[in-house]
C-alpha cells in the first residue's frame, strides 16, 4: 500500500464516524479519525480496505422524497462490491457519506474511470436461457438473481430463450459473435453441453479448420438451473446463480480442458466427460422416464440398472499423459499439430476384458451429489483426463464402490477399479450384445436378461456431459488442453446439499 501512488484522499463518514479515506489505482482504504488522547497514549486506529477488482459499480447517493426519480441533495457515494462467504460470492455495499456535491462527484468520476480500466469485464453478453431445464425455473432464476446484477454493472444483453433441443446450436452457427464480450448459458447440464459444443464448432468454422479444434475467443458463463450442474459446480464450487453471475460481472475466467469424442474418423461432439457401460445405460433408462421428477427419475434408473447389472466385453486402449504439470500445457493450444504427431509416435496401452463402467473426465465433475467430484484427482486445466475403468465384479462390491463417491474417499481402492491419467482413450466393444425388447420390460422379477446379438444399426449408449449419445462403433476420446474459457475459478470441492438414499 505504501508503494502505491495515492490518487485521491478525503474525509468521509462510514457508519456515522469520520474516516480518512485513501484511493489508489487498485484499492480503497480507510482509517478511523480519532482525537488525540489527553494523556498522550497511543490510540489503535480502526482500518479497512477494499480491492477495486472486487467492486461491481459505484453510484452517487442522494436524498429523495417518495416518488422522486431524479435529483435530490447529494449524500455521498455507494460502492457495490463482491464479498466471499466460503465458496459463495455475495453482493454488498460500502457507503461513503459526504454532503459536498463537488467532493462526491470528483470521487465518483475517478472511481468510474478506474473501474472502466479493469480488464476482462464484459459489457455486452449473448444470453441463452433454457426454460425447460429441471423445474422450469431458468427464466425466473435469470430475472430474479442475474438480470439485476447485470443491470447494476451496466452490462447489456441479447437474450435467446431456446425452444427446442439444438436451438442454441443453430443460433450459434449464424450469430454475429464479434459484437459480444462473452456468452451466458442459463440451464442444466444438457444446455451447457450443447452450448460448449456449439462454441468450439463455431470457432472451427470461423477459422476454416474442420479437422483441428480451435480455441474460441469468447468466454462462456454458466448460470446453474439444472438438477446436477456438474460444470458450474466444477468452476464455482457451489450451485448458486448469484455466485455464477458475479464471476461473470467481475470477469473471473478459467481456462478449461475439453475432450473430443469421435467415431470412425467423424466428430461426435466436444465435451468434458464421457461414461460408457453403467453410466450410459443408467442415463438411457432415465431418458425413457422424462415424465418423472428429475430426482425420482435418477434414482429409479440407478436402481433399475443395478438390478440388471452386466459388463461389456471391450478393448480399452489409452495413451498415458506425459505429465500433469499445467505449465507444460500453457502453449499447447497453439501447437495442436505437433501434439497429434507426438501422440501418434507413442505406444498405446491396450487392455481387453469385461468392464462394468468406463469413464473419462477432463474436469473433476463436482456436484452436490458428489462434492469431491467423480474425478477428484484431475483439474480444470492440467492438460489431461482421468480414466476410471471398473472391471467385472459382484453387484454388492460395485455398490460399495459407488457409495464411496458420496460418503468418503477410497472409491478407487478396490482391486477391480483401475485409474489412469491419459491424453487419449479408445473403446472398441467386442461383445455386441443387447437386451431384447421383452427383457427391457418393467415387469418385476425379470432381472436376468438373455443376451442376443446386436442387430445392424443398434448402438451403445454413452453419457456425454449428461446427454445421451448413441454410438454404434468404437469411440476415440482425445483431450485438448485449455480449449475453452469459462467464467469462474479453480475449486477443489463443491458444496454438498443433496444426498442420495437410493443405494
């Protein structure tokens, strides 16, 4: 503080007590003014400090009568700022009282000028709202919790309320994105997955690079309005729309790794996580019960899939990551060609066997259901992904493995669970079996399906970022370091507010 140049200095009242207030280019500080002690004893000064990077906006305070819209005697300035309460961000106000109009406006104009110089803060945002997500509360969440903060920060918005699945993708292909400072998604995991995929695809189109992923210029902000909200929990640590909105307003950005999922040389989609086997079949069963409440649908599908638990015979290949040091990947997004060549020259590890579940995750996948994440040992931007393969075992042992995600650590300590840090993975199903229509009926007691040869055109269900994707052939998953920029920050654990009692 002593080394910083003081821009302004003045006397203001804070909570009816006079303070000596100093303003530098990075912070505001204040010290209580106390009269000298008659005895000459040293008085301990009460001090406070506020970083300008946490200030949302500044307003002139005026005294107005009921119904008065403009004018009124000046009372001072009010600084609206962001404060932390654990992982949550909250809006608060600092009142600096001074009745001098000239003094107040000098401070107001200077503060506005300094805040305008804060880099990375958006001024014009493209907002996508999915009104059908979770409990259909997305529009209400945006209007009540997000829009007021955007208005306070003088952020203009262009809003699209999506009408169907794929609507955001179609808009993204045609929109003039160069006029925006960022994008915002208000919805659940499906909406987030669609918009992240669309953002990278649009970057490829703009760069005329259909083969190689291109890093989008615009950051994406995610306002949680779903049932699990894995991505916002991973970049905010909490499922809270105000926290998410304040990260956007203040321009907090985080580089995040993504994966590309392709089959037979054709891109399927970009995403953060993929689940094959148990995770895919659970989601496929849940999608057939869309009429049920989300929590009930999720628990029903989980229990039903456990009752019909069976492994997939497949060949699992993966390319171990060279390192998890994030510094190694700071410039890899600019040298993707070299990355592809180096991977082609390295040897893949190949395993063949029966697997109940295979998951790959480039982010920790935090959620209220799994506070420490499905992949607690990976990070948002370390250039690698966590591969978790669960080999065939008994139903009781598999349930023990699942329970430890929510209750404690040690979910990977079982002999049938293997984990790897990888830069690429390939799954090639070998036993193409499927259950007949009869064995998929909901009759009680029908828990021993007879495998039949999968017919032509049949597919394997994949859970990619909470979206059901049916793929008939082998799948190649490749990690692309720091491919996308999200509003938020790195967190180690999500706030836990939900427990699952279905197992």
